C-alpha cells in the first residue's frame, strides 16, 4: 500500500501491468516513467477549470472528473521567507513554472 503520492508513483512504475491515478504535474515534475491513458478516447489535459473557452470541451470535462486540488495554507505570523515563497507561487513567474510541469496554476 502506498502512503503518499511518491510511493504510489513508484509502485506503479515497478509493478508490471499496474494501473492507478497520478497527477500529470507529478509525472512531469518527477520525470516518472508512467504511461498516461485515454478514457473514452480522451487524454487528460492540464488547465484551470475557469479557463475561458474550455468549459464545454470533452477533454476539459473529462479532466475535471480527475482533478486534484492542492492548497497553499498559511498561518498568521509566517516567516518572511515563507511569505516570499507564497507570493512567488501566485506570481506570474511562479504560475509559469507550475504550468511548464502540467500543474494547474493557482488563482
């Protein structure tokens, strides 16, 4: 049994004939040797659910069914370094980097 995303991906890579769910961003970021499969002939795509022009496409609807939301949680009084990181994640540069690795940019 995999206890986290990395264990899950590693198990899928090493278990011949296995099938499982892994985020596109994780596959890209970690360079995973996993084959992305189509469902009903539609490959998953990265993108934000609120991106204009995609809401009615079949690939967008299929991708929404398997979307994994990630949250950046902050507490009051965080360190200046943590605040700087949070600001970077939401900056255009941070969003570009996330998009390059098939992670949906935060809004």
